[in-house]
């Protein structure tokens, strides 16, 4: 990445000319030369015309140099005109009082002419400086438009200010811990006060190090205030003259705003790229899961059927063979259940699941789930605590049954044999809260921070069958029902998974009237 940097600082060049001591020397030389030229012409010109020659000299000095040389030329012109041309000549004595008026008018006109000419010249200088700065900013903006890394931004900024304005710049951006870190900064001679940088970053105000520290560093800390938030801090430091920062304050403020916008653009470009990459990866993973589930379902179904029918084909099979057939059948069913989870997860992530919600009792889906897992729950004590008068809830019975099956199966796998698994339900203001608790080892601390990602498993789960889809499927199903699901550890030990279902507005069920013998039916 390259950028055309201005070869010289125009404002510094003009400032050197304006304050150069040579201007006073040229003022003296100009007045002397005018006197030499006007001396032979005094025989042919009136004194009024001689005055015009001196006024022209003052005008030229003011146009070329600053106000000081012009004032010197004005007073020197009056003195030379009086000494060489006003009778009595070669003396400062004045015989005619009218020449005093001439001197006053000449001095006033010379001073006003010098003042106006200097002001016009100053305006021309400022216009040239502003035009140069505008061109430089345009060149810098063009270079920043193509950057793709913050390191390139820091390099362009440093090169631009150091070469064009004799200023150093250090870009400070926050890391993951919100600590400001320098970007592409390896010059240990540049002193950066992290306290001032942090104040500028947090308060969004420009901090002048030379004012606060009293050490005369002349460093200024400008916050990078982008439209959305403050993106960092840029520190400006002069290479030699600390007053240069005050002179370029408006330029530095503009640069800070420009850098802030570029940093924010790079941030959102990174976010967009990461999001697109994540969406593509998720879509690819869902496609693979869906294809894998479909392709394996048919042979697994056949394997389970064959294993189940094997004991029925013959009654003379050895006991070991029958035991193996039962084991094959159980493992085929387990693998088929895993494939169902994979397929459900792929459908949920693809948004292809249409909920078939109906108003039903929660007890019904709990009972059907327990019935399906009767074999897995044999070695545990099941305790059910349901609040009385639970309302009707609108849910998809098949999907909610899958939630209870996954939660109960996880509890049965991880809780020790003989412990209690508890299903509870209570009524909240606008929802019904259901929980499944066990007396197992609980969740890993870092696992509770994982937002129910697919294939996320704890370190202690390596010896237990499963692929880490249970909680992810439960979370997706509950979200589809506009509820929430959380996991936690119980104070006395064990894990608890809690989810909510909205109460909604269940239909009113009218009680049927009691008909007794002999009552008339209309």
C-alpha cells in the first residue's frame, strides 16, 4: 500500500519566510535603494511624487514579508524622506510646518498600506495552506479506502503526519480486555501515558498531555469517535516544536474522525465476513447431517428388524446368540435415535420444522416420555412434582416429547445408579416452568457458558455414549415454542435443566351437565 506524501510542509515554509530576520534587512535595503533612485530624480519630480516612491517600497516590502518589516520600512521611509529631500536637507529640522502634516499622512498611509497588504498576503497563505491540507487529506482518504487491516491504517497515518507535518502519531485500539494497545508502534522514545489515553477513550474528550503533566511533551490524545462507539485513541506528538499541535488542532480533529470511520468500517467488514463464514459452515454442516441421517436410516431400520426377528425364527438358538441379538437390537435402536436427533437438529437449524401445536395437558407428554424410556430409567427413582391445576399448554407433542426424552436420558446416563431424578412443574405469571433435576456430577463450569452448541460435551463425558446433541435439540425446540431453556448446578449437587412454555390463552372447556336417571333430554 503506497501513498503520495507531500514533499514539504507548505505552512511551515510560509511561516519561516514570514518570521525570517532577512525581511528586516530587505526593508532597510529597499528604503536605501529608493533613496538612491529618488535623489537624481528630485530635480525633476515634486516631493509628492518622491513620497509615492517610498510608499511603493513599503507596499512591496509588505507584500513580500510580514507586518514587522513593513512597519520598519514605513518609519524608515519617513526618516529618509525628511533627511534627504525636505529642506533644509541633510538634517531632521523642518522649517515649514506643513511638512509635518506630510510626514504624518505619509506614515499613516504607509502603515495602512502595509497592514492591508500583510492581511491580504496572510489570507493568501492560509488559503494555500488549506488547499494543500485538503489535497493531502484527499490523498490519505484515497489510501485508507483500500485498507483491509488496522496495521495499514496506522502505517498510513504515521507516514502522512511525519513526512508532511513533522508530527508523530500512535494508534491505540482496545483489545478483548478493553486495554488500549499500540498498533505498529516500536519507537520506545515516544512517551505514551496510558492514563491520559484511557481518559480520552472512556470520556470521549481530547486530552492535552502538556497541560496535565506539566512536562512539556506536547502530546494530544484524540478519541476515535465513530458513529456507533469510540473505537480507540490516536496520540499526536510533535517531532520538535510542541506549539505545532495547537496550530494543527483542526486538522488533527479531522484526521481522528476519518481514522475512526475507517476503523469502524474494518470492524463491520470483519463481523460481516465472520458471520458469512459461520452461516456457510452451519449450512454445510446441516446439509451433511441431513444427508447422513437419511442415508443411514434405511440400513439401520433393517438391522433393527432383523435383530428383533432373529429370536422368533427359531427356538433352538443358544442363549449366547439370543443375548447377542437382543444387544444388537438395542444398539441399533440407540443409533437410530442418534440419527433422529441429527435429522431433527438439521431441520431445526434450516427452519424447515412446522410446529403442530395443540392445546394439551403437560401430564400427557410427561407420561408418554417416561413410557418410552422405561428401560433406561429402571435403575433410578423417578419423582414427579407437578403443581396442581396446571393449565392447558399449546405445544407440539412430538417435539416436546423429544425434549423430555433427551433430558431424562441425559439424567439417567450421568446420575449414579439408585439416585433420584425429579421432574417438576410450576405456574408463573405468563409461563409454566418445567425442570428436570438429577443427583449426578453436574455441568462443567465452562460448559454452562456454551450456548447449547451442537456436539458440545463436557470433559467428564468421554466414556459415556452420545454426540452432544441433546441439549442443543432441546434448546432449539423450546425456542421454536417461544420459551427459554437454562442449565445450572444444584447447591446440594447435581444438574438441573429448566425450560419455560408460554401460557397463552387456552380455550375454555365447559363442563358437561350431570344427567341422572329420569331426566329429560332435549
